[in-house]
């Protein structure tokens, strides 16, 4: 789980660009397919940026995250949205949702494949018939090691980053925050790279129809560093 200090760093340093971009692309994707979901659930919602975007476009949005610090910031940002601190692996609400999302490679924080499969089985239970489960996972070919680099966020605050690949299917992001030259925070974020073919197989075993697995959500957008996977829960056995 992210520390409370890191949650504040994440929020204040503007690391919300990805959910903002994804949110706008998702709205375009829905519009092009004439889809009008009434409700949505964002797994690993972080500070609630995607929920805010969906909420402002007439969708009854909800979110969950394992980090209490992230949820606290999300609630402060929009108290009208329902947020919950929970474990994605066991999370299985009674309410059904027309749209379930999980972005920012949140699923790559789940290292055990049996846990990933359990998540999919649960998501299938609370996705409305005909509803969509849209998420991303890291693209192994687009994730590489990097030399350390630094960014100044104010006259006194400096952040240091480095991405490494400690093992063939592992990614580690180390973040250090300095205030007036003094180290205030060091965070190591470890993620597991999943095979998209295995992920799609788990979705199908859970009852979803996998409509696409591609490196872009919109066909006319630039490719990214992730796989975007779109899965639909069929209305009936015949629909599948």
C-alpha cells in the first residue's frame, strides 16, 4: 500500500495525467459505440480522477482502492461519489455496474495469477449483463530500465525517479522526495508484468467475451506503454 506521504506527493505533483487522458478517451469510446452506462466502478481508483470525469458526464460513479490515503484524497475531491477502502482481490459488492474500469496498470500490482483470476470472477459477478470491463496492463515491450532522473516541483522540492527491471517479469519504480536537500520519502513500487494472452484466457474462463486487446483504446490515437483490454459480459449464454 502507498504511504500517506506518497499519496500526497502523487496528488500534489500532478500524476493524474493518465486517468485524465484515459477518461476523455473512454468518453469518446462510449460515444462512438452509442453506449450510455448509468453506473460505473473504478478498481484501484487512486485519487478519484476517472470517477470525477465519469460523474461529471452523468454516470453514477463509484471507486475503491486499497490505499486509505488515496481514498481520503478522493473523498475530499468529490464527497458526492461513493468511495471504499478495500482489497481488489476480495472486493465483490452487491450492486451491479454497467461499466467497470481498472487503469494505471493497477492490475500489475497483483503478482499472483490466481488472485488476478479471482478478481475477474468477482468483476463478472457485479458487472451488469451487457456491461463492459475495461482495463490496462503493462506492455512488456514498452517497459524498460532508465537512468535516474530528477524533476524540480518547487524552489525547495525535488523528486528523483528510477525504473528498473530486477527480474524478467518485474518492474520497480523507486521514488525519492527531497525538501531543501533533505530526503523526506523513499518509495519502491513493485509491479508484475502479465502475459496478455493469459489475462484474456482468464477473462473468458470467468464468463467474459474479450472484444479487443490492443495498445490503444481508440484506433486513431497514439499507442501507449500498456495493453488496453475490453471485455463484455454477455446478456445470456446464447449471446456468448
